[in-house]
């Protein structure tokens, strides 16, 4: 009997990783085996697949990973400003550059067919105030004077390193630029300027669930691409089995939802006995605006987002009830 082809997901216990595990397991045939790695434990993920404890900064630790019959290596690892308490830019350099290079070298050593790498859209989000639609071929434009700067530079470096590995070793490579990704998680906090803060989207859901008034800050018509984690999983799955050699793609829906419609949707889905009152606050700062151009992902990978904004909210509510993630 032929041995199964292994797909290794690094960062399998993270917010995207744990849902990607489920997405892949629901679709892979018996010829494939899913293996995860992480520095943290997650009971749900570990009940689904084998998870190997691995810090990608520890080059020797890769000896614990499979060395044969590895089909794909999916790199979802990376410290994020929204998860960092305090400010430790050396962590970005160590993990996003050296650690990512260790991942790429591992994939080459075990003769993997392809590498998939996820990065943030922090390198181009600044453009959105002048160009609402963010294209995947846009050159980077960002500020060098804030706590996201080193994060952005090191992710760009990792993407360039992967291009080198693709060109030199002829290993297939796919890079994904991710905007804000929405998902349900038991963890409802992020770090703002190094301090734990409740995620604003979760705050809005809590307000709607309680029937409390909800404020709409700034311009209510500003549009935002509301990208659901399960559509991101679809994008990665498509890239895992395409016959292309290389690709750089935006994740997203290609559709902008106004801030006011975002709030109305949350009220429609999450309000229970009492319906929240909407209060307009034009005196407050504007929310970010952007729409991700996903035309290349559609054309080259056959990607089609499956979740409308309301579908996403309804599925998030379902996941809240299931309490899996």
C-alpha cells in the first residue's frame, strides 16, 4: 500500500490554523495525512490530528517533523502586533525571517512539492485612503515609525526569501496577503500598543447580544472587505492542489460592506430579546476602509468566496454555540 502524502500545517493551533485543520480534514481523501505543529496546545486540534510541539526558531526541532512523503508545507506561524504584549521587535526578526527560513529549508530538505506562506496586508493598507481597491501587485507603502514597521519589513523579507527558494530549488511557492480575518474564538482580546484590549468587533457583538445601543463612528459609508476565515481556508486548499508553480494572491471577498451595514448585520444576527439602537457619532474617528482585489485568485485558483457578510455572522454565531474554537 502506498504511503500517505503528508501536509504539514505550522501554526495549526492558531485562530486560522485550527479552522484550516477542519477544512482540510473535511475534504482530503485517504491518500493524504494532516500533521500540525505549534508552540501552544489546543485540545480540540490535538483531538483531530497529531500535533508536534515546535518553535520554528529552533532549527534542530525540525528533526521531529516527517522527513519523507511530505507533499505540502503550510506556514501560518508569525508573531502579530495584535497578540504581542509590550513591544519586542527582535521577535519579528527572529521568527518572521530566521524562523520562516528554517521552515522553507525544511520543505526543501524533505522534497516537499510546495510551500504556502501567509503574510499580512500591512505593507499596502496605507494605500487604501487613496486607492480603495488593494491589488495584489501593488508595491509596498507603509510607515517606518510605529510598532507595525518591523513586523511589516520582516514579513516582506520572508516573502522574498520564499521567492528565492522557489527560483533556486524549483519548489512550488504560494504567498497570500491577508487583510483582517474574521472568526469566532474563545479569545476575544488583542494587543493595542502593547496592552490587552477587547476586539472591537467582539465588543459590537456583545452589545448586540445584550440589546445595548451601538455607536457608528465617523463616516458610516466607508467600505471594508469582511473576510471570513473559512474562505481563507478555501483559498489555501485551492493552492494546495493547483498545478501552478507559483502565485502571489490577495485573500478577501472583493466586496465592500459599509460600516453602517456591518452594524445592521450584527444587530440582525446577534440581537435577541431587545434590538439595539443605532447611534450615529460623526464626531468620532473613521474606521479603516479597503476592498481586496481577488481577481487573480479567482482566475488562477478557481477561488470563489462562499460566505456573504450575513452568512459569516450566522456561522460565527453557530461557532459560538459549538464552542470548538
